[in-house]
C-alpha cells in the first residue's frame, strides 16, 4: 500500500468519526453545524477545528462537496440529515443565549414561547445527543426513515 493511501485512510477514518460525533453526513454539513458551536466545543479533533475555522472565517471550500461525493457515504439529498433537521431549534436557543437569555428565565412567554416549548428547546439538544446514535444503530439513518405518526395540536 502506498504512503498516500495510508494517510488518506487515516484522515477519512478521522473524518468519519467526527461526522458521526456531530451527527453530520458531510464536511459541508459539518461546517454549517459549526455555526452553532463555540470554538472551545470544536477543538476535539482536526476535522472539527478545520470546519470551525473555515466557518468562523466565512471561507467556503470547493473541495468539500467533492469530498462527500468521492470519499464518504452520503445520504441521498431528499433525506433530512439529523443535524439539519434539528438545527433551527438549536439556532433559536443559541440566539437567545447570545442576548442573555437562559433556561432559568422564569417567563418564557417574554420570548414568545409556551412554557412547554421553552423546556423542550433547552432539553432538546441533550436528548438529541443521547438518542440519535441509538436511532442510527437501529437503522434510522435520517429523519426521513422514522415512521410517521399523525397528531393534531390544539
């Protein structure tokens, strides 16, 4: 085996671990996910630091899309990736935190949310980190793979 193949395989194995950890399915997705994380949270490995540095510097890279196509098993585009599906609620939480809000705020309605929604927003990320690996192991690779349950809200 050539030296470059060994190096490539080591880097790809690291990328795969990073993507699994952040619940992303491509480096492009990882860069988008890094918008929600502080620098100190993204220093676990090389790929996380690279994605955070590129995101923080607002640099898009042309090789990221090709990397996903050539080297990493991509979920078809019509499927909703876990990180993408949960990003809007996590982004809302991050924005509230940036302007001084916290889970301890006693009046959630000041933010235009019911008390139930407020609690779910704060508990959601922890639940996501805990449950999505188990869902993936059970064969649910994306949100689209989950069974649909019809429910009405009143």
